């Protein structure tokens, strides 16, 4: 994964621990801290409800909403 250069501007990880920045080799870090074009990753650091829709209201980003506002709406 360290050699990947992902291109999506926003990457959403809908699984537990993908955003666990305190663990070595966390998945979200490979997407945002590399030579790719990803600007934002949204991941979870602990167990989460799997029935929560992480992509709900994602159309707000297309309409110009800030990513922090979108995350607050989740």
C-alpha cells in the first residue's frame, strides 16, 4: 500500500479501525500521506455502527459545502 498513489479527492472508509492513526500502518494514512491526489479521508478509529451511512449527504460536497460541515452532519 505504501506505493499506491490514489487519485480520489475524498476517500470514505466504512470499516472499523481504518482511521486508527495511533496504530502503525493504518489504511487512511496510506491514502492521504502519499504522492497521490487525495485531499480528505474519513475513517474510524474504533468500532462503529455498520448501519450508519457514511455517504449520506455526500451531495453537499458537490454543492460546495466544506468537508468539515459534511462530517459534522454524519
